[in-house]
């Protein structure tokens, strides 16, 4: 083989692998990404039953009902709308009423959100990112959300730390 | 006083870094050895002052000086000493200080061990090192000063996030940073080579040990972090494809590629331009990781927009270094001379293939990590890219790579014999097929993927052993000869075998854990028995006690199998009063390489408790694999050719040295 042919072989191989990778990425992006919604967005968009998405909002105080065998139901609210959620399993350490959560799952035929994963914020300054953004947009949640005694210092520092150092506390349930 | 001294030391370190950034470069331009030698002394001085600043912050934390904001926000007088020390880097300011201290450490090491480097190369390398250091000293002093005081010192601190009060914090971040920052050395060498416009095999020989050191630490750091997440978070998961994790995986993938391409450059003087590019990319990905984790962009794009000082500063550093180095690369790469020729089927060809797959896999991780951020910034739509995405992209790309791994070391340089390599891998192939069939039969159908993946892993492991057998002539020659050849085998060969086998071992663990993990979730009362994977776990009772800075509720379990009592397990839940947070302390019982894992949920009003029990078969192999890889790296590092040091540089440079 001449130098040119060798070069072409390598470049051809590289392009082939890249093409495969691009195909894989596009395919995966079509099939495996999950969108985020709040109860208001769900009500507006009429999400079809069975479509997986992430639901974020605050756990409506007084709505938590514990059933048998670790079944729980509660409502997630964002100020504009409420959505009933059913989940079976152990709730995260910091799951509380009035707390921001993100649940992943799909609506069933009766309009209940069947969650297979529930994520709660993992330190008292940390609101799940998507929830905080969505709620702020609706003016339903402010930075100094009661729980913090002195919110003056640096609102985002603590939460960044938790994420940075413990990695994925929030994604832990997957 | 200590805080002020620390602050002052940091300013002095910046001043020295600025000198180190400019004077040696000027010296290299003027060919003035005195000016070039400034690099060495200023690098050592910088290390001294950075270490002093770091020691000052540690002292402040240990003595619980709550008049310092950083200590007040992250410490508590009742916290155990070890967590007072590790708490230093359990927060943004402290961890950035650790980052620059490690950077200064590597700079100092180059200064100490770089006596055999050509003077101008050393001057350039240390200058580039100082450019990075200056940027980060400025970042710390302007946006994240850990030594700020509070006007009215409070009596008690706010305590460290309880999840971080764990031995994992003592080991994981320093290891990870040693890896991240260690890649700055190969970056500096690459930039220095581009500035000087010359590069040869000796260059690769200097770069490889540094890359190897960084790679060993990064490998251990990632594995350690994964194990930490596994036992601390109480979910039993060990990898979540979270952006923070991906941020450390990307430099690892690129660094692994660099390690292999530097080998081609060292032995065959080929792939020069590519090796330079990889050096730049690897450190760029380390910087990207620092940006992702430190800027707050992951917590919230929104928070990033409202308090942008830190994020924008790191983003500027990122753009400056990545943009600058790539521009320099584009301008200068063509001046580097082409290296040795090789056929596509050869050791070089195999290493190119390795690089191709590693960098492509790295690129898919890059897309999966940054796509949600980009989409949110551009359209406002929020999506999450999780495990399914990476399983569909990263997995298929790693599969052919693993098939190719055993072939690489079997092929000769320049022109290899694929058929011959395949013949020598016959034993590995047969072993893989047998294991595949056994696993298939044992699981009676089920998913075809798991037996296939385990077969592949066995192929990689046995393939690595075959290489050793081949080299030593075991089974082919008399035992004595084989033993003699074993002793004579270069350590780098052992290193390769260990690292490659580690890959297979980790894969076995990953496949077994994900496929045959069984779990039991229920509410249990005292004297209830849970049955899982042949084990019986009886809840004996619940008790509570007071820890140094927390209250703890412990559940006592007795584990038995076939009526025989094996051990007691005591998972607990801790309540940290200062932060009003609770953490789950999982209990682990190791049986061989498998583990039983219990974590607790909430107690109900009737005195029952929610319990989550996992049986994780062969889960420890997931972390044994990386440990083997790191050990292989260590073996390779101790190889004679790297220990003895690089050969004397080419004539042109000797001429330059003679000018001293």
C-alpha cells in the first residue's frame, strides 16, 4: 500500500465510526430523552396517557396518603394546577409535604401520574433545578423559601456543592 | 491572622505565577539560560506559597475559626476532626484552592524532576503551567476567596452537608483533582512543543509518565467516587450518567486514548499531530468538567444567569485556553514532521482503532451531557438525558473496542499478522464461548445480551493472560525457561495485561450487577423475616442513639442462610440537627465479590419501618476492575525505560544547552 492509500484507509475507518456514532446519537436522542412538565403544563398540553415525562412541583400539604405495601399517593401542585401522583416504594430521605420534587413516569387512563421514580432535593437549600425554574417563572416560589434561616449569603453555593461533590444525589434513584 | 496570611500567600503565589508565565518565555526567545532558569525557582516558590495558603485554610477549619465565612458555612465545632479537615474541600472555595494547590504541586514536580529536560522546553512547559495557574489564582482571589471574614463572628458554624461527612470525601476529590489537574502537564508539554515547533519521540517519553500518573489517579478517583455514591446515597446505584460524573468520565476517556497514542509516538515516532491534539483535548475536557461542576450551570441555568460572576469567569478561562490552544494547534500543527509509516493491520493500527473508539465514545458522552444545557439555553425546553441515551450510544461503541482490546498487544509494530494473532487468541475465544454457553444455560434463555457481554469480558481477561503466556513461553517451553522469561518481561507488558484484564473484570461486575440484581422492598416489623437470593434477613429490633452531631436510628438485622447464622447488619438513618437533614447509612455484607445491601426508609406510626434490601451479585468486581487498571498503570510507570528517564535530546537541542 502506498502512503496515500494507508492514509485513506484510516480516514475512511474514522469516518465510518463517526457515521455510526452520529446515527446512534440521533437515534438515542429521538427515543430516550424525557421532557419536563409542571402540572399546569400538563393541563395545557393534554399529554397523552403512556407518554413518559418528568413532573415537577411542590407536594401539596395534606395530600400524602400512605397505603399498604409502601404504596403512596400525593398531589403535586405548582400554583396553577394539581396532579395526583401514585408511587410504590421508598420515598427519598427529604420527601416532605410542601417540598419540591421531580417524579418520572407517565399518566394512566384516569389521569393519575404513575411515577416509577421520585426524586427530592437533598439539602435544605436545594430545590430541584427544573422545579425551581418553573415555579419562579410562575412567581410561585422565591429564592428565600422559609427553610433557610439566612438566605442572604450565597443562594446557589450550597446546592452546587452538594451536586458537585456527591454526584447525582438527585439522579440517584434511577 | 491565619486567614490574612493565607490570603497573602495566595497573592504571592499569583505574583510568582505571573513571573513564571512571562520571564521564561522571554528567556527562550532571547536564548538566555538565566532567564529560562527562573521557571524552576518560581515554580518551586509558587508551590510553597500555594501549600501555605492551603495549610492556612486547613488550620482555620481545624481550629473552627467561625469568623471566616468559609469555615462558618461548612463546619461545626462538634464535627469529628477528620471531617473538619476534609470539609476544607467540601465546598466551592476550598475545592478551588485544592485545585490550584495540586496544579502548583505538579508544576513543582516538573521543576524538580525536569533537570534532564532541554532548558527551553522546561521553560516553556513551566510557563504554560503558570498561565493556567495565574488564571485560577485570579479566579479564586476575585470570585471565590476562602479567607473572607465575617464582621460579627457567630458562635457556631452551619455544619458540613451531612452527605459529605464521610470518608469518601477525604479520598475522592483529591484523587479526582490529581487526575484532572495532572493532565495539565501533558497539555503544557503539547503547547510547549507547538511553541518550539519541534517534537520527537523523546518528547513522548517525557509526557507518558506524567499522563500515566494523572490517569492512575483519575481511574482510582472515579472508581472511589462511584463506590462512595453506591454506599452513601442508599439507592444501591453506582453510576447515574449524571453530568457531574460525565464531567470526570470524559477526561478519562480522552486520557486513556492519549496514553495509547503517546505509546505509538514514543515507539514509532508516528501520530505526532494527533497526540498533541489529544493532549489539548484531554485537559480541555478537564477544564470543561471544572466549569460544569464549579459554575453552578448544572444546578440551574437560571442561577447561572442571575449570579454569573463565577460561571462567566470560568467560562472565560475555558474559552481562552481551549480557543487559544486550538488556534495555536491549527497554526503550527502542519510544521510538525510526519512520522513512521505503518500498515492498517499493525500495533499502530490497533492503537489508532482504540483511539478512534475512545474519542468517539467520549464525543457521545459530550453530546449527552451538553445537549440538555444547549437546548435549554436556546429554546427553553427542559429535557433530561439519562441512562437510556448512554446505553444506546456508549454501549455499542465500547463493544467493538473490547473485541479489539486483546488483539492489540498481539500484533507486531509496523505490519501485523491478524490471522496469527487470532490463532494465539484461540484459547481466549474458546473460553469466552464456553462461559457464554454456561451462562446462557444457567439463566435458561433470558436476555441474550448478558451472556454475550460476559463472554466478551472473559475474552478480554483471558486474552490479557494469553499475552503473558505467549510472551513468557509458558506451556511451550521448559518451566525453568518460562520462569526466567517471566522475570525478564518488561513491567510495561505486565501493566498492559493488568489494565486490560481490569477492563474485563469491571465489565463482568457491571453485567452481573445490572442483570441479576434482586431487591426486596417492604415495611418490616421487629421479628419479621425477609427472604432474598437464598438469604434470610430477620429484623431483630430498632434502637436509637446520639452521635457527635447527629441522632441515629439503627435497625439490627440477623442474616442467615440455610438456617446457619452468618452475620449481623445494622443499617441506620441519621438526623443532623444543624441542617435539619437526614442521611441513610446503608449496611453492607460482603460475601465473596457479592454484597447484601440494606437501607432504611421511613418509620410508620405502628413501629414498622420501610426497608430496602438488595442482593448484588459480583458487584465488587465493578471497582476491582479499575483498581486492577490503576495497578497496571503503576506497573507500567515503574517500567525500566520510564524509570531510567528519557534519552538525551537530539543534537539541535544539545547545541542550545551548550550555550549556557
